[in-house]
C-alpha cells in the first residue's frame, strides 16, 4: 500500500475545519488592515533563498527540498514565504513605483527536518508583508494585527520583542560578540562555531543548553543600539503599552533568518511543548536591495498554521442549509432538480436513498442542517415539498416551484 511521505500529512475534519476557519479569520482581519491577497509559486530558483534567507541558516544549509529540473535549473520547493513575495515585488517593478504595498498570503512550505508535533515537512503558513513604510509604527500595527488574529481564534500567547539594530550599530556589536565567542570557543557547540564565522548573531538562537548558559553573559544587542534604533524601539514599546499589549524584551530573540534588522518579535505558547513559537516576524529593510531591487523598507510576519490547530477555539456550530430527501425512488429526479436550484443561494445536502420521515430527520441532524425537506407520494402528486425548520421546530408544506 502506498502511503504519504513522512512529515507530509493528509488533513481531514476536524483539523480541516479548523484550518479553514483559521484562513477565513486571518483573511478577514488582514483585509480590515488594508492588505490584499498575493499568490506566489511553490517552486523557485534555489539562489533566491540562498541570497535572502542566507547560506548560514539551517533552512538553506540542511532543510531545503532542492533538485535540478529537466531544464538543468537549480530549483527548490519554497521553505518560507517572504523571499518569494520580495522576488515578485522586484520582478513586477513595484519597488520602482514607490508608495505603500501591503500583501497577505497563505500556502504550503517545505523543509526537510525531523517531523514532530506541530512541525511537518510540508506545512502551511499565513504571512503578511508590508513594503514602503519605514516607520516603526507599521511594526506595531502588524503586531496589533497578529494580536487580533490570535484573540479571534481564542489562542493564548505571550509576546516577545527585541531590536536587532541596523547597518549602523550591528557591525560594532558583531565584533563585540565575536570577541566574546572567541573566549569561549572550546565550550560552544559545533553549530555555534560555524555560525561565529558566517552570521555570529545566530548563536544567540542556539537551542543547546550549555551554549545558552554561556550566552547569558554575552553582550546584549539592546545595549549597543545606535540612537535611531534605540528611539524606534522605545516608540514600539510605547505604542504596545498604550494599546494594552503585554510584552517581554527577549535579548536573545534574533529570529532564524538572516534578512531581519531592527524590530524582531515572536508570539509564544506554552501549550504546544518545547517548540513554543507560534508566530513571528520583524523588519527587513535591506532585503529588497540585497535581491537587486531599489532599497525599500519592509516588515512582515508569518504564522505556522499546523502549530495552532489544536489551540483554536472553534465557534459553536450553527445549523446551516438544507437536507433534502425522498420517500420513494420516483421522487429522486424531483429532489435533484430542487437541490440544484436551491444551491444557487444555500448549502444543500441530498440523500439519494429513499427513507421514511423519521430517518430523514436523523440524517438532517447528522449533517447539522437547519432545514429538512422531503418529497413523498403526496408531495409528488400535489407538486409540493415538506419542510421542517430544525432550529425553530416548525414545519410547513409549500409549492415546489416556490422552494
């Protein structure tokens, strides 16, 4: 028997219902904030992610589904969403147009990593990208949007924020951090020794317990910000406080991708085990320039949908639509025609088998229909249909041509 690949799961109810509810909820809220839908290809040139995510990242170094296609192109399945949006932004010359561009997207991403609860090799993200606004007010706005989404889904969370500085203050901090790492070179793990030469700030994100003990004494980026970055971070905290959004400053929060600068944020939950991040993002003002576009400020976030499914508080299901059945085989063509007309405006479930009224009512209950409509011999002869409102507990017989 052929089975699905490891880490690539099928999705049926109730998870599929939760997934659909998440997309509907997040989409509605994103549109309220003025964002429009964007779709990018699942398959991209590998170079896109090497240049954006960074070759020092685990995603590029270990986890990409990369191969050579029949045209000898080096391609991969997208491991994250931001790079594809930025590539399209530049390709369509939106960077040259100037102005503000705000997009949301959702779809599958692929990373070859060890599957575990809430972390799959094919997983889905909902993402937000905003281009053209340099103000930290936009960063705060995106955090507020994420708060709205999680609150609407009934998901508890804690917000962690940090500032990664910019090209003015990061180089000096990087030198201080490397000097600190040199003093502990024989104690840090192999991954951190590699990161020390490729992207030193990534060591702060190391999950090795011994490394984290060492890094507790490492210089803090937050204490080495230039005046502009420090001012931005202070305003971000002020805006969150005035909006009653609680937060914690996590000086080791660096995110996993190389293109972030200034604001970084994560929403975490202690309800999903040790892998506690459920959403995160930040500012990446130089990524468009790195990918040969015109320098454009940008900020965004992404939510891993599978990680949230068990946490979503679904609304109480309401009865909806029509269940239509017949009491004899002769009525089947009649109810099929009636159902097809009714589907222009309503959800309609048709029971093909002939049953008595009692069993049709049970069938309507099973699919949580609002109305149970049945045609029997009398209804066929009279050109009518019997309808029971299962919520109001009322019933009536009406002409079929008015159904």
